[in-house]
């Protein structure tokens, strides 16, 4: 039974350390939930908005370039070639075709 008495200080220190670790872990979890998660959510939504705006600009440029390629073909409906009549191959005025 002398071994049981020798383990008591060690067991006590382990118990105290476990309690301290548990308290610190609770604080870390609370910090993550209260501070980090909302910030990440806000940053993520801001990043998505920025990506959406950039994709919108890219789509507009693609539309503008597609309009430039069809400008000399006289394709009706593009609004960029001459009078818009089929067979009219006159180049657009002012050297470019951009949609506004």
C-alpha cells in the first residue's frame, strides 16, 4: 500500500492538469465560435461577391468580343454591323463594336 501513497501526488497533478486543459479548451472553442467563425463567414461572402463581380466583367468582355467577331458578318440581332441587314458587310462605325 505504500505504492498507493506515492501515486497520490502524481494523480493529483494529472487531475489538475486535465482540469486546466479542459478549461483552456473551452476557452479556445468559445473564441473560435465567437470571433473566428463570424470573421471567416464575412470574409468568405466578401470573396464570393468579388469573384462574382470579376466573373461578370469577364462575361461582359466575352460578349463584347463575340459581338466584334460578328460585327462584319451582318448577322441580324447583333446590333453592331452596319444596318443589321443580312448580307451587309460594312464595318461598324468608329472601328469597334461594344455593347453598352
